[in-house]
C-alpha cells in the first residue's frame, strides 16, 4: 500500500506545485514507494522459499502415508491369493499363480 500512496502523494505534490516543479517533490514520494517495495520483497522472497520447502515436505509425507495405507490394505489380499483363496469371486491372476 505504501508504494501506491507514495506515488499518489508525489503526484499530488507535483500537481500542487504547478509550474514551480522541483525534483525534490517527486523524490520523496518515489523514495517511499521504493522503500516499501524493498520491504515487501524482503518479506515475500523468504516466505515463498519457505512455502515451497513446506509444500515439498507435505507432499512427501502425504505420499509416504498413501504408500503405507496401500501396503496395509493390500498385504492381506496378497496373502490370501498366495494361499490359493479366491478373492471376491474372481479367479487368481496368472502373475499371482506363478509365485
């Protein structure tokens, strides 16, 4: 917000000066706009990096949890097929019979 208000203030002062335009009038507003932009970047860049790292960690944990859940729910299925049981009325696939 400071960027916008700094520039608006600079141009309002420029308009009020009329034909007595002084570069110092613009410089204070531009300085405020640049300062707030730098502060915003100093906050935003590390936050974006931290978000990326956190997102990658969350994705990894989710992938591991999904893999663990898949293993938990399919181990019994593979054990029953290896024992020769028919699962849900379906015949045993050829790849399972080869084991």
